[in-house]
C-alpha cells in the first residue's frame, strides 16, 4: 500500500469568503496567501450576487451606497424595497447545463477498484457527471477550483482485502477556491511549480452529548508532502489549536486544479466578472426605480400662506377632515410627479438586461485560432469557443484526478484512458460573426430586442421551440410586476 495514513476533507457547509484581516497573524495557520487575497477582492461581488436578494441586502452600503443627506431610516426602507435581477446566477446555471446534457463518458480501461468513482465520485452519492458539473460551475463563478483525491483513514488496521470488502477506496473531494486560502510551492526539476503545502477550511456540526443542541465548528486542514494536520478554532473564535495529525506516503499532494481563465499557478480571474459588474449596475438602477416609483405614486403636499402656528399645530389629511387658515390667500394642493424619470429608468433597466444577455452568450461564441499549415490541412478553419476550451481543461483535470486515485491503490491507468465531456453545441463560425454584428446593432438601437432574439434563435443559439414573442411578453410582465408591486408594509415608509 502506498501510504501510512491519510486525511479526510469534510466541508459540511457551503464555502464562504475569509476576509484578509480575519486571521490570527501573518505567521498563523489561518493566514491567507497574498494571491488568495487578491482573488478574493474580485470574488466578493460575485459571491453576494450569487447569494441573491437577501445577500445583496445584507451587504447594504457596500453595493448600494446611500445618497447624500439620505437619512438612515429612509435608506433602510429603500434597501428593503430593492430586488436582485439574477442575471449572473442564471447565466452560470445555463452555461453549466449545456456540457452535461449528456453523461460524462470514459474511454479506455479503468481498474476495477476505481470503477465506483463513476457512480459515486465523492463518496457522498454524486456520480461523475454531477461531480464534473459542480467543478465546471465553480470554474464559471470563480475562475478556478480544486479536486483533492482523498482516501479514508483506516489507521493502518486493515489489509487490502479487508479494505475492498468494506468499500474503502479513493474518492474525489471538491474543494472550493473560497476555502483553499493558502498554499506553498517549490520549483521542480523541470522548472515547474510543485505544491509543498496547502491549507483549507472545513466546517463540521458538533452535537451536544446530552440534549439536542448543535453548533457549527471551524477547522483548518493542512496537507504537506508527507503529513497532514487538523486545527480547530478555539472558543475565543480567533485562534486555532492543533487537534489531530498524521502521515501519508503519496510523496506529493494529490490536488488537481481546474481553471477557466488562469492568471498563474493556482490563480485565475472570474470569467463572468464583466457580467457581474453589469448585474450590480442593474441592482443599483432598479433600487432607484423602485424608490422613485414609490414617491411618484404619492403626491407631494404643498402648502403656502399658513402661519407658523398653524403648521406646528399639525393637520390630518382625509375625506372627513377639514383644514382652515386665517389667511384668505392660503393654498394647499398636491404636486404630482411628471413621470419622465420613470420612463428613463425603465429604458436603462431594459438596456442593462439586453447587454447582460449578450454577455452571457459570449462564452458560446466561436472564433478562429492561429493554426499551422499541417493543422489547417487536417481541419480547415478549425473553430473553438471559450466554453469548449474550458471543457477540454475540465477533461484534463478529471483525467489527472483518476491518475492520482490510481496512485493511492498502486494501479496505473491504461494509455488510452480519456474523459469525454459533451461539447458539440457551439455556434458555427459564420453564426458567431453574425451574432457579433447583431449585438452591435442592438447596442446601437438599430434593431429591436425581438429581432435580435429571432435572429439568434435562427442561428441555433437558443432552442427552436422558444416562442420569442411570448418570451418578450413574459419579461415585460416580470419587469412591470416588479416595478408596480406594492410592498405589504409601506405605512412606516410613507410616514417619513
């Protein structure tokens, strides 16, 4: 057996961002790598957008700054009336669905001990297609994600036959890039970067020995070339103490990273970052729209000629109330909103939504690469899209993960072993150029959104069965409902 002991990754909860100042010290086990901190700055907005309306409201002033002289109560009321248009999350879902509309396929011989990885890749019930899609979604969100090829810790008390009988085998652990916050490297003999240590967060639920109480506990897992450690956050919620450690004899760290837009070793940019910023612009514009619509519905009461005593004494507005003044020239009437700003706001929202739709399509657009004469002879005008290039990277990642799994049990994969993820859904070269031209025409206002969708549909980018006119009507209805729907409780806001 190629090991003395192993480690076990159990996140137990959704990953979360770790603030760069939220650690014990620069030399502490929870100190993040500078490269992680740099990526995290770009992940904050994406993380909140993917969290939906509640996450954006919780972020508050970070993404929705208060207006000058806006009172806290008025700002809070405006914040609670703001709703997120989920363009980013919708794009991630749609793009990640396309490659996995068909199951992930394997070619070549796979050792019997590794065949369970196809039907239960993560030892938690996810098959290879589901596991691969989770990796791909993370790549779309953050630009990078990781697979740790793990092996259950048996303490060395079982032989090979006993491990097989108890279904003890390697498995894949998907580690979010939000959790893997630190790493160390060395230069290999071939000049490449080699991991010598990684540190990532885990979360586990602890239950009371007596009763029904539970609490979430934070851990940090450290893995080196031949050792592992487990650190638990202490009750002061700042420092960590080591609670477990052990050895492994893999001789390296069996971690494989998948990147869509790499910027260096273990680092990447979010591929949908531009879409995220436009989604933020929509969040802010929609908040303004909801706010101005509320005030447009309620006229502004204007009074003139009233004495100071009459104003300070107050008066009630209603069908059974009467207002009087000693000044015969006193006036009391409503100032109505012209509505021009509402129309401008609706136009801005529609424009942003159209642009976000275009940005969401860009990974599917194909372009020609620089090819050699030999390659051109083999495949004239070879075409590829970003999403197809990402799929090739995903296939390589999974193949490397299977190779690490084989090393755990001392088995080698066949030379013809390969992973195939469906990618025959791209746009043709001519369609790609057409869509670019259509996009510019939409942005310039030369064609309507309906015409744009019809032409995109004709080029096979969206489903043939889609009713374009019905789709536009549904979008308009959604926008209209969101702009006109009154909150259940407005009395407090109206009394400001």
